[in-house]
């Protein structure tokens, strides 16, 4: 299947007759289409005189240059994109009436954007971070945006915390550099972050490029079938290239020589014909079982156990086309979790509810109110009464009737067959704390003790100590209290590593010394230090 791209939607001003003999000879023009006589020197009053304001070519060229940059994404600024397709491989129509999922073998064009989360545009895409994993499905019933990440969980549940999370993890407002104190101070005050934090400090926090990471919805969605039955779902996209990760040292070294490795790898492999693919799976909970599940299904910091709700295969996503232009397609693509299609609806997941507003609002700021008219964002069909607005370049209601309630029988009509399901709503509004259905750290404990291998546990502790060891003592103690609440052995290993790494080393060998001491503390190198103060550990655990 040929990838969809903006290059397939050419706009030729004036039609074929607009082409002149000069254009066929590739004569340079300004942005008004007028030929340019000289593009090497500005217009001056004499050979040594001042520049003249009437140098229209200079003004046109510089004014356009001054406005080349659009606002950077507040999150996920550094990323790469690709075109491709989605093919249905299993019939799941018993769960959803979404037309693009209705028939085995059905193919839908897609655009994918993968990214880091915290770094600014131009930053390394190899640094430890949660990655964005977004897919835009161009379906026959509108665009469906799946805006996920490469972890099955996220760091917080309530969307009101989003600005604080990004402020804490992005550059310090005074130093303009990443400050581990801010990051760890935030995490120490948000116990629910421990699950995602633990995953991030395994080597999954430094994936070996975008092709080798999984994608997850993290949020919970509702699927509704033709009979109106409701099912709650979470998505998993398993990479068919195999999950591969860099170690901390490998990521650091490669960041110094090729900071855009992940972006380059995705582009180059597609260029070579090695098309990456992911298999889409879904976990399904019938509406009647949701209330009684041991974990709150709306809690984005928790997974659903595969033993309780296994993975159903949905289909396969294949990326087979590179962008024709990065700015036009990757930078201007706009994802929005509120871009849904019939059969897929939002759940009461608080973070998802906040994202329904947040993403559209940031696209209005970045790209303008008509961002959905940009070719990469255009659905196959739009028919409504929306008009005007900055940079409206469509027909703009040329039939003259721009209101729904008219006696002329002009325009589209609403169709009640697309009625959404009725959400259950509590009668009393208020600012409620999240209702915990189980112990906060249970899943983190399972991850550490039952899922990670011993080598992976050692790597996890080493990575945490390396970063947390740069923080103030009070922040370290606050974090240690959380680590001990998760698991005594987990907390002990991290505390041993911090105590060992804090010992004085020669300044010129500081980096090597810290790494050696971390390794000693967690058993990667020689035996760990025996100087462990029981009283200090007791103070932390208390």
C-alpha cells in the first residue's frame, strides 16, 4: 500500500496555465511569484552607500526567514514520523462497531510519530525518558488518534498535575539545564509515580531506537459494539523487531556522537525497505466486571494482569514511507485523544479526560484554529458549518448557508444512529481524591521481584543511584522512604549504593569513581562496602 503524504495533495496556483516559460526554466521568484533579478547583493545607494528600504527581495526573504519557526511542542518536541498502514488480522466486531476494525484484511492508512517527552527540539533522542508513541488512523469515519507512550503506565493520575510534572523534569528556569533535584523532589512527593519511575530506570528508559520499543495506550478507553454493549480496553503495540535497549553508558556515548540516532535509524531502515511493524493487541473488560476488578480500571498508574484479561490480537501496523518534508508532516502533525470514531469513546480515566482538552488546545496554540486543514491532519471527509478563522484555506461554506437550523434544506444532517453510549455519572460534583482499590505499591513490587531478572534489578538500582546520587540529602531520604515502602530489599540496595557513591573520590576520577562504587554496592563489581550505618537506615525507614 502506498503511504499517504501531503505530496499527494498538490496545489497548483492558477492551474496549468499558471506555468510560465520562466517557471519551466526554474527562474528564482519571491513568494509573490515575481522573478528575482539578483539574490547575491542587497540594493544600496551607490557601491558604499546605505541599504535601501525599497529592496523588496531582501524584505521578502528576511521576513519569511524570521517567521520560519512555530511554537515548540510543550512536550514530545523531539521526534520522528513515518507513513504506513494498519491491517486488521482478527475479527473483534463483537467488541466495537468501529468501521476500520470491522473486517479481517481491511487496510487503513496511518501516520506515526514517535518522540522523547521531556527534551526540547534538537535534544538527544537517546536520553532516559518515557517515549511518545502516536498513531493517526485515516479511517472512513474520520481520523482516529491513538496517542500513547512506550510504558504501560504513567507517572500521575490527575491531569491537574501535568504542568508541575513537566516543569519539574524540564530545564531549570534559572540554570536552563536539567536539575535532578527538581525531578526527584517531584517524584518524592508523588508516590503514585513509583511504577512508571521504576520502568523508566530500567533499560526500557533508553530504548535502542524507536523501532525496538513497544507502544501502549496507558489510558483506558471504551469500546461499544453494534448492540450498545460497553467494554473497557487498554492497547498494547508489540514491536515485531524485538524489544532492544541501550545501557546507560551506551546511550551516553552514542548521544555524544549521534544524538539523533533513534530518528535516523527509523528513517534509514524505511529507506532501505526494512519496514518496521507492530502487532496491535487489546485487553478487554466487560462493563459488568469493571467495578469489581481488584485494581481501579481508570488508574493510569496500574496495569491489568494478563492472566485476568489476556491480550486479543487486533492487527498489524506497518511503517513503509518516510516524510517528504519534516516540517510539513512531522512538525505540523497534530494528535488529539479527542479525535475518536464511532465505536471508540473516552472512559472516566481522569488523565484521559484532561488530555481530551489539553491536546486540542495546544494544537490551536501551535498551529492555529484551522490546524485540521493542514494536509497531514486532514480527514478524508469533513462536512459541517464551521467557517472562517486564521488560515482557513478550504472552500469555507461557499454555498452560503453557515447555520444548521435553516429552511432551505441545505447542508448535512445529524444522524442519531451514531449516538454514543451513556456514561455513568456520580450525582455530586467535587474535587475527590482518587479512590484506591488496592495497595499503592503492589504492582511495583511484583515488577521488581517477579518480572525483572537479577541482572535487571542490579541495572535498575545502578541507574537510580547514578541520578539520585546527584541530589540533595533531604531529597534522597524522601525517595528512600518510598523505595522502602515498595520493598525492603529494593530500598536497602539503593541506600547502600547512595552511601557508597557519596564517599570522597579524586575530582579527576569522579565519574569513574562513582560508577565503580555503584557497581560495588549492588554487586556488579567487587564486594560491597561493609560500612553501613544501621542508625541511618533506621532513620530513613521510620
